[in-house]
């Protein structure tokens, strides 16, 4: 099949198809005809429909891996994560699994009133912020509140800051954002990460669903796909 014939297999609006032809055909180029058909079959059998151009990146996952990820969320009865947003298939399902299990254990609401999921299930920064706030709230006792003003260090003990120890924030602000974005879209790197995730999924087969997860079991993830540092 040509790339546009592969594109015909998806339920895209005219607008989304145009976007796909301009930006996302490379995703279809990375899979064979048979691999694509197998992946779409798995998605269809689980009521997961790709309707947006950016969701085409999901097809770089193999049908086998998608099946494993789906089975993990089905165990939690949270397959809606993928149904509502197929792009979540590209995220590390083990991180999502552990966060939801932890929330279940401690009685933490991880869904909004409208049934959508709280951002902290998918975002590491939001997760840390949310649970740091919870810990502060738990440790706070008004009657024991004491305000302490730390003493100022003696002037003679202050360390002089040399120019070589100073990091100019402008260097970060002016960093090559295009290069960073290119790394995010490096499908060769993505495929390596997917292989690593597949190994993790295989190890999760032996994971005891009744075993409690501690906060420390939830490893900080990187932004983007899986644990890749972007």
C-alpha cells in the first residue's frame, strides 16, 4: 500500500487528513501493511478509534505491545484512558498503572467530576506537586506552628561565587528548541524506547495485583514517551 492508501484505513475528517498528510505520514512509513492491519484490529476490538492526525503516532507500537498495555489498564477497569485519548498508548503504562494503584490504596481521587482523569496521572511534575501538597497538609498542625527566622550566616563565612560556577539562565532560554523537538520526533529513538517498555511489560506479568505500591515505587518519569529524557 502507498502511504495515502494506509491513511484511508483511518477514520479521519477532511481537516485531520490534510494535517496527517502534511506532518504525520512518517508514522505510517515505519510499519508494514500487515503490521498496520494487526494494530488497527487490536484497537478496533477495544473500541479505540484514531480520529486525529497526531494520534497516528500510535501505530509505531506493535499490536503485541498495545495488547499488553490494554490488558494492564483493563485490570484496573480504566481502558477509557486509551479510548478517550489514543495517544496515551505512547506513554509508559507501568507508570500510569502504579499511580492509579497508589491512588486506590490511599483513597485519592484521580478522576474529575466529569469522569476525565486528573493531570497528575500522566504528568510527573503535576504528580510531585499534588502529593507534596498532600504531605504538607498531613504534617501541618496549627497548634504546633512555630515561626522560626533562620540566622543570617556571618559575612566572613559566605562563599564567593566565581564566574565559572555561575550558570546563565539565558543559555537555557536560548537553547536550540528545534533540536529538542527533533529528538522528540526521532522515531528510531522511539522504537528503542518501545522495546525497553516491552521488556518492562513482560516483567509486569509476574506483578502481584494485590501487592501494595508505595510512593517510592513510582519512579519519576521523563516528559514525552516513556522515560526518555527530552
